[in-house]
C-alpha cells in the first residue's frame, strides 16, 4: 500500500482553547507538513480545495507550487480539485504548469467538493452539479490529451483549434475521481478508466463499500482491465498513542470538541457532511478515524483493505488542534510503526517505477 498525507488547510479556532493562528502561520504549517511528509517517506502529499467555511485552501495551485519548490520526490495531489465550478481551460493550464515545475509529480483528484455554498459563490446552479462535473472533466481530458481542440458544450463558450500551454510534463497526469456519497463519480471514473478516491471520512464503511463495488463493476463493463482499477481511501483523522486507553484519555476532549465545532445543523441528515461518530469510543470502534495504538490502526487499515482492496491510504493530522511538532511526531510514528506492516500485508503496483 502507498500512503498520502492530506491537508485541507483548515483555519478554525482551537476546539478547546479558542486560539487561532494567523493565516500566514497556518499556511506555513501546511507547507512544512508537506516537507516533513517527504522526509518521512510518505508517497504523496495532497492539498484540498475549499471556497467556503473555515479553510485557507481556496488556491491549491499556489500551495502546491510552493511545495514543488520545497520538495524533490513526493507526489503532489489535490483533494479535491472542484472541477465542477472551474474553467477547464484554466485548470489545464495551471496544473500542466505545476506538472512542469514538479517534473511530473502532479496528480489531480477531481470532485464536486464537500462544502455547500461554492456553487452559489461562482454563480452556478447546484442542482446541475453532476452535469457540470461531467462536461468540464471531459473537456479537461481533451485539452490535456489533444492539440487543436474543437469543442462545444453547455456551460462555457465553444473552443476552436485550442491548444493549452504548457503541455503536461510527460503525458496526461493521472486523474482520480473523489467519491463520497453518490454513484456519479464512480460511474465517471469507470467510464474513462480512471482511479477512484473514496472519502472514507464520515459515513460508515458500508456506504463507501457500495460506491467502490459499483466502480469496480462498471470499470470492467466499460472494457477496462480490472487490474488497473486503482482505489484510494481517506480517513477521518490520525491520532496515535501507545494504547487505545491512552488515546481515549489524551484525545477525547479535543476529538469531541472538534465534532461539535464542525457540526452543520443546516445539513443535518444529509450524507457526507456531519459525522455520526460523535464520541471517541464510537470513532475508534466503528468510524474511519485512525485513533488508538499502532496495532489498532494497522488492524483498522487492513480491515478496510479487506473490503475496499485499496492501493493508497490517506491520513490527516492537522484537524484536531495538534501543534506542528505533535503533527510531525504523529506522522513519524505512522511511518515507522504502521506503514511498514501495512505495506507488507497489502502490496500494490501503484506508482511502481
């Protein structure tokens, strides 16, 4: 298995103390964590894209460009690129530029986004989100794989003989499809033979397993080799202690305070927005959160792998108010005590050579 660190560049007050860092300091923390992820041997670092809520990730291209300059090996992903609200021409140009700067280390995860409100912000009809997603993604594919593109669609003016520059560094970058609640993203991924990135962050495992099963079924129906159906899975946060009991004692207050802080009453009952795992015990036992002893976390990842057969596991350490040093220490423990065991038990061809 491969491993990724994801940051959404959240910028909310500390759930217990109310302290809030400056935007500049928080963004430096995001970049420093990317450098640490490379140093510790993680395979990828991802930056989210949010245009609403307490986040500083509205411009992931800028953050990833800074990371490209500070790193040399680690793959740089998005989590997600909200292609449904963006101009595909601009996406093609920006991320091909990043692909050149990083010498081929860029991969996109495209999705409609997990924050309500950004469609209104960009003057788009949220009811058409999946139509927007499909049309804009398929145009992006053509802009990266073809030159002299002629195109007509519903949501932007026609194109005549367009070749976006720069071209990608070494062929079309891999594009994953972020999937959280709907069969639309797995369907689009399967149609084009692309990999799937399941959120695995808030809902019970069965909900995500259904999306992955649909993806694998349709991937083969569309004529693609099932061996190429790569799957990645997120997690609801990473908190490590020597024992489960120590994890509960140490992190209970901060975990449960963060759950209360991020609760969205206007979206109550809508899948994918509010976690049902409101106590730390419930999160450890039943949720996707990776909380507890190293062995507990190993068992949970491998348990998900039994169901998902995923190739890439994403972890996040900056969502619970941990200091920068605590975040890096957590990643180091994961890299030294957890990752080697899981890599051995769950091999993959992803990113070989």
